[in-house]
């Protein structure tokens, strides 16, 4: 009983809630051509141990499209909204902390366009995962900088999409 109580106190001393905002982009390669989708991610993390964090991510990435080909005028956007849970393991020390993680969840992919005055929107949700490598640099006890790279693997119907994500942002710790 005493051991369980001591472990609980020890684990609570590392428990830390943080929120963050990251700006960046995801890059899709299609037939040798790279398409960049700028956007960002909001994060919520909870430290459950000295080196382990769990949390949730909500991202939004969008690419505007404007094609004019003779009399045909197509304009609109292609968007992706990853809604994922995350698990991260930190390898570092007090101020500089590299980490590895895995995001699991749903990716809402959509296309919205206007063709010759008619509006059309198509969207669907797909399961995906994203292995992550990143670094956290603590500026103070309550403020840190975060940078990461992810490989988003999305099972979109009969095909799988692979997107490379990069981002950097700020984290507030409570």
C-alpha cells in the first residue's frame, strides 16, 4: 500500500498538461510532382511519466486550386483535417528533448470547387497513422519550442496516401 501511494505521488510530480500550436505543411508526391498543403495543428498533451506523453491533435491543411483552360474555369480547394490521438516518448533532458511518437486517428479529406458557376464538395474520413520525430526546447518552465517531422500514412479507400509533414511551433505548459 505504501509503495502504491509513493508511486502515485511520484507519477503525479511528472504529470503536466500542455497545449500547443504548430504551423507547417504536408507534402504529397503524385507522379513525381510534389504538392504542398500549408496549415497547422493544435495539440493537447498530458505527461504521464518523466518521458511519456499522451494527447490529441487537430490539424488543418489546405491547398487552393485555380485552373483556367480555355473556356473551362475551375477554382476551389483540397483540404485535409487529421484528428488523432498521440503517444510520445522523450529521450532528452531538462532543456533540450528529442522525442519519437505515433499518431493514430482519422483524416478528413475533402475537395471543394466551383466549375463554371456550379459548387461541388466531396469529402470522406479515412483511418491513418503518423510516426513522428521531433525536438522540444524549453525556454522556461511554462514555455517551449517544438519542431517535428511526420510521415502520414492514410488508408484512403483502395489506395494508401503517404504525406510528409513538417512543423514548428510553441507549447504552453500548465
